[in-house]
C-alpha cells in the first residue's frame, strides 16, 4: 500500500531556477525535477532547514515563474522540496500551462 501524501499530481519538469533566501547573500542556482501545482523539488547541493521561507524564479521555455513559499523537505547533498505559497493570477496560469503539456509521473 502506498503512503503517497502529495496534494497534487507531480510532473517531470527540468528547468533552471534561482533561489533567494535570507540565509545567504545573492541567490542560489538550482534545477527543478518534480513539479506540481503545490510545489517542486529543487536539485542543488545545498539543503535548507525545514520551514525556511524563500523566493524562487523558475525559467522554462522562455518564460519565468516567480513564486514564494517554504522548504517542506530537506535532502542533504541532493536539494529540498519546496511548497508554493499562495500563487494567483498570471503565475498560476503559467504553471498550469507548463504542466498540462507534460505526462504525470
């Protein structure tokens, strides 16, 4: 029996990202892997503490998604799971457009 806890289907979407956090100056480069309407996994050698609030810019097919939220899961030396905060309007529509063209994982 599966212990699946995700709130939304996830999709394999690899895209470049920049992360801004009060824990480090400037920004951190990362790549997405699994993405859903609820959040995504950020592949990076840095892991951030659970609950850390961050801002994220994801670049995919010439468009940029800007989102804020918090670290939901930390995987040392691999990256972290990111949970989107409230996302509305054009950003939500952009994310939905990206995902509707991809197969569910």
